[in-house]
C-alpha cells in the first residue's frame, strides 16, 4: 500500500512558519507548527534542522509517533497536545534537555 500521505510535511510547515515569522526556523528558539491544514502526520527528518529550538509546538495535528528529535540539542518544551500519539518512544533523544512535555 503506497498511499501518499496527504498531510502537511514538516518541511512545508517550516516554510510556512518562516514566511509568517520572517525568520529562519533553524535560527529560531520557538517554532510553532501547530494546527496545520492539512495536518502534519509525521515528525520527519526536517526537524533536525531546528538546532536552536527551545520550544517546539506541534499540537493539533495528526502525529502518531514521536521521532527525529535528536538534532534538537536545546529543546526544553515540546507541545504535542491534540495528536494521535500512542507511545513516548522517541522522547529519549531529548531526555537531557526537556523540561516540559505538553501532551493530551
């Protein structure tokens, strides 16, 4: 089954964020990718570009798995509320820095 995902990719969401904010996502300490239309379904490798990010918001999407956080060496707050997250696997990548996890 090679059904193409119809969701917004992280790369697309980051491009929207940069357009709206007028700054590079890779230099931003707070990156907001919540409530994308269509929703983000996968935390893909594009997240690893967020090297300065301290707060990442991905709430109100359709994400099922926590993934690709290993590049986020400064992440303190991760907001994943209102998604379809079924397990916390993937969080250990930010275990040393993460202070708050918002999830529902």
